C-alpha cells in the first residue's frame, strides 16, 4: 500500500518525513496541502488531524502526524535510518533537540521574514529569533566537528530531522559558509542516493504561488 504524505514544498517539517521515507525506501506519494490557501484550517482537514498541521501520514485507516513520530515509524517499519544498536536514545535526543531548538525556530523565522507581507514583519521578534538560531547552529556545528553524521557512522533520522530547514534558499539568518561543519554535513546528505531538494521532493513552492 502506498502511503500518502500530506505535505507542501515550503514545509521543512514535511521535508523531514519525506526525506526519511525516500532514503529508507518507504512506499509513499505526496498529497499537496494548500497551506497558504487555508486548507489546514478547514473542518475537513481538522477531522484528519486535529493539530491542523503537516506532515500527516495516511496509510489506509491509520493516521500519524508530527514529523518525529513519522520518522520513528518509518525507521521501525523498514529497519533503516534508526542507527546502530545502542544508538536509539542518542538519535531520539537529537530529534527532540531539533524540534525544540532548531527547526521550530528556523521555520518561524523563515515564515516571518519571507511569507508575511513586508509591512507586517516584526523586526524585533526576527532579531531575537535569529539570535537563538545562531546558538543552535553553533551547537550543531560544534557537534559535527570530526563527524560525518550526527549519530554514529551512518545517516539516521536525526540527520533527516536536523537538516529539515537548512536547504531552503529563502533568507532567515543561516548561511552555510559561516558553519563549515554543517556545510560539509549538508553536502554528505545531498550526496545520498535519492536525495532531492524540498521543492523537488514535494509539490508547492513560492515560485508556484507567484504564478497563481
């Protein structure tokens, strides 16, 4: 059965799930969600996911939301990307760190800087968020010193989580050249068979909306 991932290209959280499924060889297909058109706020969507978010994984009668939960489900179902024996707790630690310290703040900052009307972008909030993000980038860059991957000797769902927002071209205070270990690590992920940029892996992009 082909699983459906409710997603859209601008969502780094959806990208984490999509990238995980792709690298693990999971049978999936994207189902475009018109986030900017308000689809996640509709009663029909809330009936599927009361949290009103993407990603949402639908497999028959089974519904699963939250990127980290989807990643863990895929790793357990395929036996891939979960890390070596004994690494499970460390993999989960970095997924939780990413969800709290990196992706949640990168996603918000990117949204405020690029997807709000220019006159509604809160400069003080953006500056505060960029300061917090700089600390997160420093944590990740320091951890990756001398490492190819976040945990162990191979790619895991921790890598798929932490890279979720870092390939996007829109400005949000992240420049790969400022963080050489992160830059090298992102290149490692992009060299994996099946890797695609989020705008190529999932439907929907700012360019598509500009044409509408």
